[in-house]
C-alpha cells in the first residue's frame, strides 16, 4: 500500500449531462416578428394545458409558421453541427427534425412545474422577452440516488449541485437532452416572460419519426 504524499488520483466524470447555451445576435428582426406573432396568437387562441401554471402555452406547431422558421432552421443547424459533434450523432443515416415548437407567455406569478419532454431527443428554449431574472430555468439532477446522502460541503460545485439554474435573458438559447427534468420559477415582474421552446427528433430512410404522445 502506497504512503507517498504525492499520490494523485485520476478524475473521471461518468454520465455527464450536456447543456448547450448561446446568444443569438443579429436576430432582432426575427425576434420582433416572433413576438408579434406570439401576442397575436395569445389574443386569439386558448392556452394548451402542459406544464404551465397561470401562463399561456400556445399551439405546438409554430415551426410551420413563417415567423418561426428562422429559429427552427437555426436550432436544427446547431443540433447537426455542435451537438452532433459532441455526441457523435449519426447525421448521415438520420435527419433531425423539429417535432414541435411552441411559445409560453408567463404573466406575473406564472410558472412551469417540473417536467420532461418525452418522445424526443433534444429540446431547447429561446427567450424573446424576459424582464425578471428571478424566473429562472431550473434543471434537476435526474439521478435519484445522489440524494441519498450528501457529504459536508464548504461550497457547492457541479459535482454536488442537485439543481442548476439559468437566468433567462432575451436572445439566449439553451439546448438540453429532452429527458432532463426542469421547471421555470414564477415570474415576479409585471411584464410577461415570453419564450419559444422546441423538441427535436429524427427520421431516417427506414424509420418513421418517433410517435409523440404529449409534450410540455
Ligand atoms: Fe419544458
């Protein structure tokens, strides 16, 4: 048994959870167009019931509307480049597609309870308007066993956090695995928090798209 004081251990991170973030620049005209479209739909259509509490959830086929096509194209390009590069996705045999896209308009005190997005691979959220930094997007560690016992900590690190929060900022885009549980904190501002979310699946010459049962 070694008693050398300089003995080091190699650190390996098992089962890492990737979350991608970026900020869209030069997208102001598209943002304004999407905002107008969301407000028009908000005034015309009832909310779908998903994870939204007090907030309005739009229809989930926004990717078919011209105002949202630029965001849909951009999301797919990021999946087929950066996400594909990290995860070694098979983009030759499989084509990634937007399965659904929807807007959530959270007025004051509205929030979204913890949920996942079943039946798809990747999900994302793009913030059109986010006046209140408290209305965070909170990701939850899905590994139930890590909560069994926590060692005494001097401070939290990515190894010990059970919840990781991102402050919403207009123009920010977050992409994450669809199985990752998440919620949205209440909007404490008088102005609505407006975001566009999407789910991505894949198709191949021999497979039909994954059949969807629901989404949030
Ligand atoms: Fe969600």
